C-alpha cells in the first residue's frame, strides 16, 4: 500500500482520515468511509473524498476466539482487526462470509472464526502481528491501513467505584461496579511508529462509536497516542454512541462519555462531537431495556461548556439493533474537513 505522503501527492485535494476505536463501532464506520476513499489509478470525484484512510484498533480483547488464540499462541487478539479488514476489503460480501465463518465442530476448532485463524497463521509465519495485519491488508486488497494500537501483549485493568481493581477486559465488562479509571498492564506500551505518523499527517481524526472503556479509551493508554491527538491540527471528532452499555456506560450522558475520555488524556482532544438526537423506536427501547441499556442523552449544552462544538442530528438507523447511519456520519465528517480549510464557511448545523 502507498505511504501517506505518496498518496497525498497523487491527490492533493483529498483528505487523510484516521479512525480510532475497536469493536463493531469502528468496523461499521469504516464501511461507510470506504465508500469515499479513492486509490491510485482511480479517478477522484469532483466533491470531497478521502485519499488516505487509517484505522487504529485496540488490541486488549481477552474473550472468545481471540482470547483463546491469545492464550494458546501468545499472539495479540485478532477479532477487532479482523472485523476492520473485512469492512475495508474490496469484496466485503464474500470476505465477510468467509472471515466471520465460525467452526461448529466439537474439536479444537470449535468457536474459532476463520479470519482469526488466518491472522494467527500469518502471525506465526511473519513473527509479528503488525506485519501479519499489513500482509493481510495486501492480500485482501483493502482500501485502508489497519494498524493495531500497539504490538505489546497488554491487558486492561479497571479501578471500580468501590476501590477494587479488576484485571482483564472480560472480567471488567462482567463486573457490576462502575468503572472509575482504566489502566493498561504493562503501562504505556509502545505504539507502532506508523500510528503516530498517521495521526500527525491526518486532516480528520475520529474516535468512536464503540464501547467507551474497552474499545475507545484503551487506545489513549498507549504511549504517545493521546499526546499526538492533542497536538494535531486535524479536525478531531468524537462520534458518540447511540445507546448506553450496562457494564460500561450505564446512565452516562453524551458529555459524560467525553469527560471519561478527557480524564484519560492530556486535556481536550476533540473539536467536535457528533451526537444523535433522533429517537429510536419504542420497540427498540424495549429491546435495549432488557439489557439494562437506554438511549444516550444528548446534553448539548454540557458538551458546549467543555469547549467542544456539538453537532446534533438524526444519525440512527434501525435494523436488528440500533446502528449509526454511516452515510450521514461520513457526509458530516467530509463537510467538517472541507470547511476546516475555510473556517468562515462552516455552518454548525448537522444533517437532518
């Protein structure tokens, strides 16, 4: 894949986007951003487009197939990275079916995803998870750079509101106590150099949507990442979750999400927050209530008091779950990137 500088040289009017997160939220956003990404040899559209797309993915999962491979092979958890690779691949439909295929035998393969095993094999061959991910991107002809936040074998440790310490993502999400602070063990692991380079050269940096404490904040605990975002001149955008999560963000408003992130970073690292104000259906509210979750309250005034410009709009799309309408999100991100170069022309209204 072309370097950031090379790609920028071919498309001087294109924008460079760095999307930070993990879980379903990041891969969902990447599916949308992929549609606006132009590669060398392609004719760029007349409007705004992305010339370089990079995803920075958390690697702290210790459950399911990823957790088993991590324990048995000593590799980094591949699950979130796998989902991102599928999201930005050229043939998303076929690869999604293949990479998400879960073995149902009663043997050692039971419960494993093919995509996880594919990354495990590449990691064994190359001896380096980050190199394996890069090679997987080339094999799958992805339209983005996928970078693990760190190549260190890390675990999450949460300090809960009762003072207890809980080690491991699976135990943290299963705890009935409120998370007060998140730490990484070992502390301050080193990032990939490409990660800091991508942040430094970005025009737009996004964080979210995704699980607040297990998909978003872990990236900020890697040495230098939060500082690089704080120092960046890019448009820095927080994409707030639509719904709360029982063991991560129960009863937390949109501003509470931002405060938690700022508490784990060197101050303010967002210029804008995209917050949904569209109402989910009554049936969807009932569905989430069964999981002790509810729609995130869009407390716009509280967000603005933190020095973050709130862009509120209807960003919800319902299917089996409540998901972000990625096309609306992506159009808003492209609009912010365009007018950031001409600040006087930026009208602070979201798409409706």
